[in-house]
C-alpha cells in the first residue's frame, strides 16, 4: 500500500447522498430539458440548437448545477449544448483527427513508446461537443474489457511497456469491482510500473470518488495517478475539489488537462483562476491542449499564435508550476508536441 495510514475520510455529505450510478442514469439527455432546468429560452442560445445529432446531449445534474441559471453564454453550458453549427463541413476537420482508428488491436492503442492506452468504455458521463473521439467507432472497435485477455497478453509480451493508461470514453464508468480486477491483473505483469487513469467523471459526478475506489488505487503496487479534464474554474466547486483532494491525501497524485476553447477559457484571467483553483485542492495543471480538428468542433477553435500569447501572460502572473504545458497532438508523431 502506497499510503500506510488509513484512508483519510473527508465528509462530502451532499455528493454522497445519491450514488454515482443514479446520477448517471438520470443525466439530462437533450437540450430542451437542460435549458428548461436553467430557465433559458432556446431562442436565446448563441447557436441554433439541434436535438438530432449522432452525438447526443448528456449532462448530469451535478454538473448542470454549476451553470448559471438564465445565462445562455455560461461557459459550462457552451461546452455541452448541441447545435446546428456542428453539422457544418469545415476544411481540415475530420472524423478521426488523430488517425487513431485501426491502430493496434481492438480496445488498445499503442501510439507512444513504453505506454499503451486501454479504451475501456465507449461512453462518458458527459458529452463534450469538442471531443476528439466524438466519432470514434466504439461499437465496432470494441472495448478493452471485452478483449481483456488479448490486451493483457499484448502488454505481457512487450517488456518495453511500463505504463498502462486507462481511457475511453471514460474508464470510471466501470464499477469499482471490475476496476479492481483489472488493476490486479495489470499489477501481476512485472514490467508494468505505472497506471494512469484519464477521466472527466470525478469533475462531472464527484460522488464517483468512492471509498472503494480510493482504497483500490492506494493499495496497488503500481504507481498510480489520475489525470482529470477541466476547462473552466467554475467546474471546480468545493464538493468536486474536496473529493479530488481525498485522492491526493491518500497518495494518488491528480493532474489536470484542459482544451483551449474559444469563448470558454481563451483568456489569461480564466486560465490563471483555473490553475489557482485546482491547486487550492492540491491538483496540478498538466497540459493545455490546442483543439484537435474533429468534425463539428470548429467553432471552438483558438489559434496557436493566440495560445502562445496566453501562456506568456500566464507565466507573468503565476508560479511556473501552475502554468500548464501548451501541447498539440499531431498524428503519427512519437509524442505530443510541446509548444510552450
Ligand atoms: S469526457 Fe473526454 S472523452 Fe468524454 S466526451 Fe468529454 S472530452 Fe470526450
């Protein structure tokens, strides 16, 4: 066990009242419900809203509660509201911007040296409109869990693999028991040293950080860290931050990655506040990604030149460790490209 002390409890009465599965099941599943809840007339939305897109609306109540009632330009709402503009065909934007489809084997991506990524689930607790995997053919590529033995064999047979990244969709859609089984199987492969979990789930539904989850991650011999995804400081309310801090206090580092999104976080004041708010719960900023050019997301685009100016401005107002690395992923390259 990495942390020999008992699991440090932190009371979070509101978020533990209902189970995360209940919240997931009852998420808003269309624009109309969400706008009604926020008391916003659909004619006030900045774009023509659309209910018939292939990538449906999905927003749990705990995330919607952090949006401002009556504000059609709320930065959390704009990340999830499905609209007509997503149907526009824009040059340079495609369905598979990182050329991931057909890589490696079903449920597994081996893009970079020493690391493999398990695609454990074909869905998420929230559908972010800019998602680079919004067109990923999860149904035909199958998830790691249904191909588990094949993917564990793949990792076992390649001793250069020292880190396994659980991704998706969102890997924390798996229940704790299933996850515990997988973590145990990975820990039995001697050359696997690190486990990384890429998830937005604890941001969207903070009650997903259960006692059992903390126990299983704290107990494994694998060096484990959680990488969450937050774009705007309003996403981190006290319940969310406190839940994530429980992981840190039990020896599991939490890092954050963000996507640079026009009209949401493309200004230095918002990004600086995000870094400060994350760190007030011991979470460190990791990457700020340029938008991946996925079809349907062009209205979120912010240029590389403006991003560099933003990072420069952050350096002047924050200590270095709170400035995220500006990164872009270019298909076929052996690692992410760090721009600043
Ligand atoms: S949580 Fe991540 S993987 Fe899921 S829809 Fe949002 S950006 Fe995509």
